[in-house]
């Protein structure tokens, strides 16, 4: 069947017919991948080889929402998707985390024949590739932090890639984090809507990373900083300041390791995911949904019923233990995950898994910029350490002040799961991407989780 279909494609002269044939061929391949339990970008890779511009055809019946940024893409996309579905909208999303062009194309191929909204989490480097073929209704940008220096370089090179994408789609509505000074000085034709923390809602801190005026180059002054270089900023020299916020975090009422109660643009919301960083994700989702015409009370309901995404504050039962998984990949995101779990004051165990595959970032020196020192004050009974770079991680944790007598170095995922099971209580895990997906695949194979990607 595959050979005959490829033969038809080669000899067919009709462009539309060729595209349809390729899409259905790759849809068949997708079903085979699913049958064998493989989350996959393979159908998209094959389709791109046969027709490099096929994304436009595969997605033509959808209104696209593109979500990008260093941290928060997956959770923000999931929040938006949940809100739209609760409002009875037809919506698809690449919720497996395959956020490069082949993974995004695979999602459209798998859903070919449908129509409605498409919420697409997009890798920052691939945004300008996607908008070459698609013109999203909305482009949401969560933040830009130092991340995977081997791939992206510094934050300005990442931002240039995203700006290139926006320039190719001048009619897209932009939803930006207004607390990041990088987004405040732009020259786009697009309508722009900013979200951020209201005055007084953030923490009082005095310094920030890369916080310099984009107009005159002087160091910015902050009324407050939430974390990293996010907050209410202004330049004493030239008057450059944070733009008007269309959507605001008015107040954080309560924070626990289970979630956050807050008020967003006058609407009470209860988030089932913890951390200030997830409040930002909720703000972005709230802004997008309101702009898409969803009732504010319905948005609040969508946010309150959105659980954790795979590997992002996900809680998994492993025999008598409860494994809470957090994805870490850069200092800013890691610190926010640490801040969230250090709210937990009871005895627990800790798990750290560090890999240096391409998807993790081959440069792991960033762990020295993350505040692992804060975990040293927790009431932990064991410190489980795994991954390809477990010895590097062990050294970092020893320097951070964790008790090396409680260290348990583990060679593979089976050993890790056995050790987690022996902990008999809460285990807070910090894992880089391939370490997290590898451990999850082992749990899937053992029947501990029902779905590989959910």
C-alpha cells in the first residue's frame, strides 16, 4: 500500500491531489505509530520530505494559536486548550510536547478533516519556520530567559527569531508578558495586548538579570520583581517603562504545593498547579481566552479544572510513594520549581535527574546558577540522583549543602523507580527533558502510568 501510494504521488501532476495523498499516507503511518505506543514526529518528517510546504495545506481549516517562549509553553497551551474545550469549542493541540515543525505537522495530519481552533506550542527557534506557512490568529509569548546556550545563544538571539516570525504574520494578535522589558520596545504592525503583575503583587527585590533600558542602555529600576527580570520596571534616565497592562494579576491570596488562589483582572481563580510561574501561565491563558471571546467566569472555570501536564508538577503513584515531577532546563525555571516545592514543610525525599542530550541542552553548566541551596533546608530523608550526568549533579548538590550521607546514585530508571517506591511518601523530582521522558516511558511500560504523554 505504501509503495503504491508513493508511486501515485510521484506521477501525479495535481498539487492539491498530491498534498491530500501525502496527508492521508502520513495519517496512516501516524495510526501505526500510535498502535505501537510511540509518540511521534515521524509522519510529519515524512510529509516534509515529500512536500516541504505541506503544513499550509494540512492546517488550512484551523484558526491557529501559537504559544512560544522559554518557559511555560506546554502549561499555557494546555490551559488555553482546556478553556476552549469547556466552552464547547472544537480544538486540537500538540499536547505531546512535539513542538518543532515535524511534530506540529504531525498533529495537523492526525486531525486532518477536522476544523476549529489549533493551539500549537512552538519551539522558539521554529516560530519563524511555522509562520512561513501559517498566519496564526494569535501569537502568545510567555517569556525569554537564558536557556540551552548551545542552541539559542543569549536571550537576544532567541528574541530575534521570534520577532522574525511575527514580521511574517502582521495580522496576528500578540499576547505578550508585559513584565519583561524585552517585549516593551517593539515595532510591529500587529495589535499587542500585555499581561503582568499589578503593583504590589510581586516580591520586593533589588536586582534582575539582563535588566537594562532598551532605549538608552542604563540599568532599569524596579518597583518590584516577581522573579528573574520580570516585574514593574522603569528607566530613571529616559523614562522608558513597563507598558499598559490589559490583563493583571491583582492579588495572590494563597500558595501551596498543590496550587494557588489568586485574582486575575478582578476575577477569582483557583489554580491546581503551584508556583508564581504558573500564575504567569494562567495570566497568558486568561488574556488569550478573553480576546477570543470567552466569558470570564468560564475562563476561571477552565483554569481551575486544568491539571498538570506530563512532567510539569505531575503527581504519580509509585506503590506507596507519591512522585511529583518537575521539568527543569534552565536556572530561572529551576528556581521557580524549587520555590514551589519548598512550601512543603513535612518530611519528603528528593530526586534529581540530569541528562545532556540535545533536547536537554548539551551544556549543563547552568546547574551552578540554579538555587539548589534552597532545597538543603527541606526535611528530606533521601536524595536520589540519576541521569547521564548524575555525578555532576551530585557534586552540585554537595556544594549546595545537601547531606551527602543521604545521597543514593542510581544507574537506570528501574533502579530509580525501586528507590522511589522504597521512600514511602512524597518524592519531589527535578528532571531534565529526556530524563523525564525516559523515566515516564519506563513507568508506562510497567503500567504505572496509563498514557505515555498525558
